[in-house]
């Protein structure tokens, strides 16, 4: 009887290890970032960016009205052409202060993955392609 109990505990322990390992692998798989779709890019922009930059990218969002520094107008194509992708990436991840701009632009590094930031940049750049 003692041997059977010990074997059951070993089997139970082994099954527990297998189950937890599977759950860990599954969780890792689910957290792998998948390229955001155009609809997701637009939704993220509307939720996080449009509050200051406006839904059409003109820098006229409702929250932006209260800021000392006027939010960037993404439809000013002459100005947008002078902003490198690297600068835009750093400003989005680290906030305006990360690129010498207003610290009123928040850092979104803990909110968005690098891939999501690149997708948002692509969405923002399309304001000058219309």
C-alpha cells in the first residue's frame, strides 16, 4: 500500500509538471505579439492618441486643448516629412521628453510592444498619404 501511494504521488507530481509546463508554453504562445491589423491600429490610435492628436490627426483632440504644447498635427505633411521613424518611435515609447519635446506627451513604452508602436507609426504616416 505504501508503494502504491508513493507511485501515485510520483505520477501525480509528473502530471502536475507536465500540466504546468504545457500551461507555461501556452501562455508564452498567447503573449507572442501578432502583427496588429489595420483595424487594431485604428482602434489603438482612437483610444490612446486621438484624445490629444484628434481622430483625424490634426492635433485637435479634446484632451490636447488643455496642454501647454499643442499636440503634433499629423496632417502637416511638410513637417511630418522631417520627422524620422526613429524619432517617432522614441517619442512614442519614451514620451516627448525622450526626443527633446514636451513632457506632456506621455511615454507609451509599457503600453505598446515595439511591433505595436511601429503599427501605430504606420497608421499615423497614412494621414499624409490621403
